[in-house]
């Protein structure tokens, strides 16, 4: 399958939607970069990109004053934007294009299937038991330290 580009540079040339990055300029072309069709296409493509990228912080009303560590809306860490949020190119693109209100929420993929959560005796932590990782003694698990205790 050939890479068709991100589609965020869509423009309307003589009434047809095209990618600006793959279109040569020519004399007499009528180019629209802010038509309703262009805006809708860019927002559709951005929604497709954000479906595979943590972006809850891009939609947050408190994003300017947030430190991204202590989320006041309790957004799970895997759904938050990365540590480069204050200098994020995707954030600037999203601000320019606008995010459709019905854009799909990011859902982390390939995470362990949690079977149970048990306190690990004497460790001050918890163990998440995962059906994909057999360990000695027949249990399954990855150790996680408690936060804020």
C-alpha cells in the first residue's frame, strides 16, 4: 500500500480536493485553502491521526495551566499527551485545524488483560495479574508501586 500522506495539507484546486504537498503549482489554478470542504477534510484526517495518538490534553479546557502530571480531570496517564505538550507540533496543528467534536477518543492498545489486583505483602506495592505473562509458581503479573502512599 502506497503512503498517501497525512492529508492535513488538503486544499481545493479548481473545485477538487487535493493534497498541497503532492500538487504542483500552475498558472491560473484556483486554490482555496479555507473552504468548508477543506476544513472538513482536514478535520477528518486529523481525527484519524488522533485515534492512534494520546490526545485528551488537546481537548482539555485547563490545558494551559496543567502540569500534565497531576490531572485535575483524572484522565488516565496513557490517554494524556506526552511530556513535550508545551512544544508539540501536533498540538499546534490541532489548534489551527480544529478538532471535530465527534472525534473518537484515543484507546490504548496492546495493554495487558488484567485478571486481578492484589497487594504484594511487605512491599508497599501492588501486583497486577495478567493472563498473558505466566510466571514462576503459576501466577501472572507485573509489579507496580503504589502512588501517593
